[in-house]
C-alpha cells in the first residue's frame, strides 16, 4: 500500500474510445435493473426466522437501505472525480495501490459478478419451470459426473436454460451499447412496474385483518425465530443485535450491484453529473420499493406465513393468498422479467471492469480491446464462459445424496469480501481528500466526514459479527480474495516483461 498516492490529472479526463450512449435515465435503469433480481421476493423469509418479529424485520431492511443509499451517495464523489471505465477498480487502485484494485477485480471476475450472473440465470430458469414442466433441476440432459471431493458436473434442463440466457445476453451486448441499453430499459421498466403492482395489490387487496393485527399490533415480540448459533437467538438484546447483523447477508445481497454503473463510466454522457445522480436516484427508488414490499407482505401474511413460506418464496405466498391458484404463475412471470433484466445489467457492466484491468496489463490482453461496435466483446465472452462454468459445476453431499450449486457456496463466501471492498472504497474518500486536496471534485460526498464514517461503522459492525458468527462462510471469502495476490504478481511481471 502506498503512503501518498500521486494524483494523475488524466484520471479526471473522459474516455474517448467508447460510445457515450447512456443518459441519466439509462444510467438509473442500470442501477435499478442490476439491483432488483429475485432476492426481494425470497430473503425476507430467512430474515424473519432469524429476527423473529415484524418490527425488527422492517428495521433490518431500513438499516440495509441506509447503508446502501449512504454508500451510493459517497461513491458519487469518486465517480465524479475519476469518471473512467472500470469504476470501483479504478478507485481502489488510485486510493491504495494497483494490488488492491486487482484484488477487487479478481474477486469480481471469479465470484462476485460471475457468480451472481450464474445465480440469476438459474433463478430465471427455475421460475420458467413453473410455467413449463420440462425445465427442472432433476431433468438431466447429462446426468451428474462426479469429480471426487464432493463435486460433480451435470447438465439439467434448468442449467441448460441458464446457459442459454447468459449466451444470449452476452451476444446481444457484443452487438453494441444500444442493444444492451434497449434491453435494460425495457425490462427494468417492466419489472419496476411489476414490483409496484405487487406492492399495490398487497396493500389494497391483500389487507388481512388478522395478519395486520398480529404483525402491527405486536411489532416487537419475537416468535418463531431460529437460533443464530446454538444457544443464541433474537430473544435477548445481544441475540437480536447479532440476528439483525447476520440477516444483512440476505438483504444486502438483494440490494447489491448498485456500483455497477461506475464500471460503465466511459459510456455515460456527462458522467460527472449523471453517475452520482443515477446512484442517488436508483438506490433510493429500489430501497423505497423494497421497504414497501415488506409492508405488503406483513399486511397480507401473518409472520409465521412469511417465516414458513414454501421454498422461502414470500412474494409467491403473498399473491397466492390474494389470488388462490394464480399467485404462483403470476409471480413466476414477474420474476422471469426481473431476473432477465437484472442479468443484462450485470453482464453489460462487468466486462467494463475487466477492460480496465486488461488496459493495466493485469488481465487477458484481448479483454482490453473494443470491437467494431465499441464494446469490450472479449471481456463479455470470458465473463460468460466463466459464469457458465459456475453453473455446470455442482456440489455434492454424499451423506444425503443431494446436489447443490457451486456458485451459491462461492457467493456465500464472498459476501464478506464484497463488504470489505465497499468499506475500503468509502475509506478511500478520506484518503484521497488528504492525498489529493486540490483534485477537481464536481460532486462531494453528502455529510462528509460524518455520513461516510457512519457507513464504515455500520458495515464494519456487520462484518465483525459475520466473522464471529458465520465463520464457515466468511473466512473462505478472504482466502478467495488473497489467492489473487500471486495471480497479480504473475500478471504484473508479465506486463513488466512486455513493456
């Protein structure tokens, strides 16, 4: 880590090799579309079991919302100061060192971006299976081939449809920014409308006097909760504190990917203005909808109906209560639209980060070139191939004879690593304020230094609790991250040798 990063004035200049086709609305749609996937329709069940009361469930979502919006508003300063393709990778590189930038990019490529793309693609396929019975996890085109040590490779119809989705959206994004933008705007507008409709239906037609009385008449009494660890549940003040922190893994993951717009800075019109605004507008819209969605769940379903929703599908249970027999189908269509738009945004944005890495000589060289449509096609292809590999490789439990998903385990592992990178990036604002006092800052973090410091405090607290009470899924995230150190040294030496 360097002691005093040197300010390069060229960082404030705009990339000229890209086509600047994303306006404020388009940029906001990237933020909203990348955030809303399937999580909001599912994770409240597990959060409800951990926390055990309606009031604290809502406050846990409020905490998530504050962290997300404050983080996004703080990122706006860095985005306006360094409006370059690669976004967060560039911020970490400049605030600390090229190694820290690479460790973020490495983790992004290996798990954060590609693992999320894989998870969203399989989610799309599973909900398609609700409408079309031929799509299923147990309908194998190629039965599992065991690799030993608890792993296997298979190709079910669910996996096949997930692969086709990734291949299609990768191809459309190689055709140019206008293709990706059009898909993003259409599907994000549609799914935002669908989420608003779910909220409206829940509040207006789902109003259940018994649920309302039970949930809002007794907001704080814990019931039906599960232990965070043996002997610790949300029945004590400390247990409640730990449960809320641990539950953030679900809500924060559902609210993640808002930073993706920073990757596309080279293609945003007037990025110094539009990226900070799109971060502010996009995160505020999504968090507002997420809070209202949870209110809709609570006025329609008693708390145990949320905690025990079949397969954790709370939104489906909500619509089933309102439209018996139709809710499952309606929600399946809504989530298919949502996940399709979400993956388009993730695929579009991710390749821009690898482009910046390749330009620095720490990723495959071809990923640093644009095709005739002025998009990083090779970065898109490499991302798609790795996301597809994560879909194909399965985990296997020989004791139960059941199969899991490798990407699911990896995403559990790197939630802590992703939180570390968010904290480091926010701390980078403080570091660069001291190191680059004269740098042009068209936008400054709201409430500096108090508001960014509160983000670091809140996110840091969640992180410490996860390391203390979720060790099996947090420490491996550090291992994945720091495996990138020798990889960085390899790329760095290779780039130095070729210089």
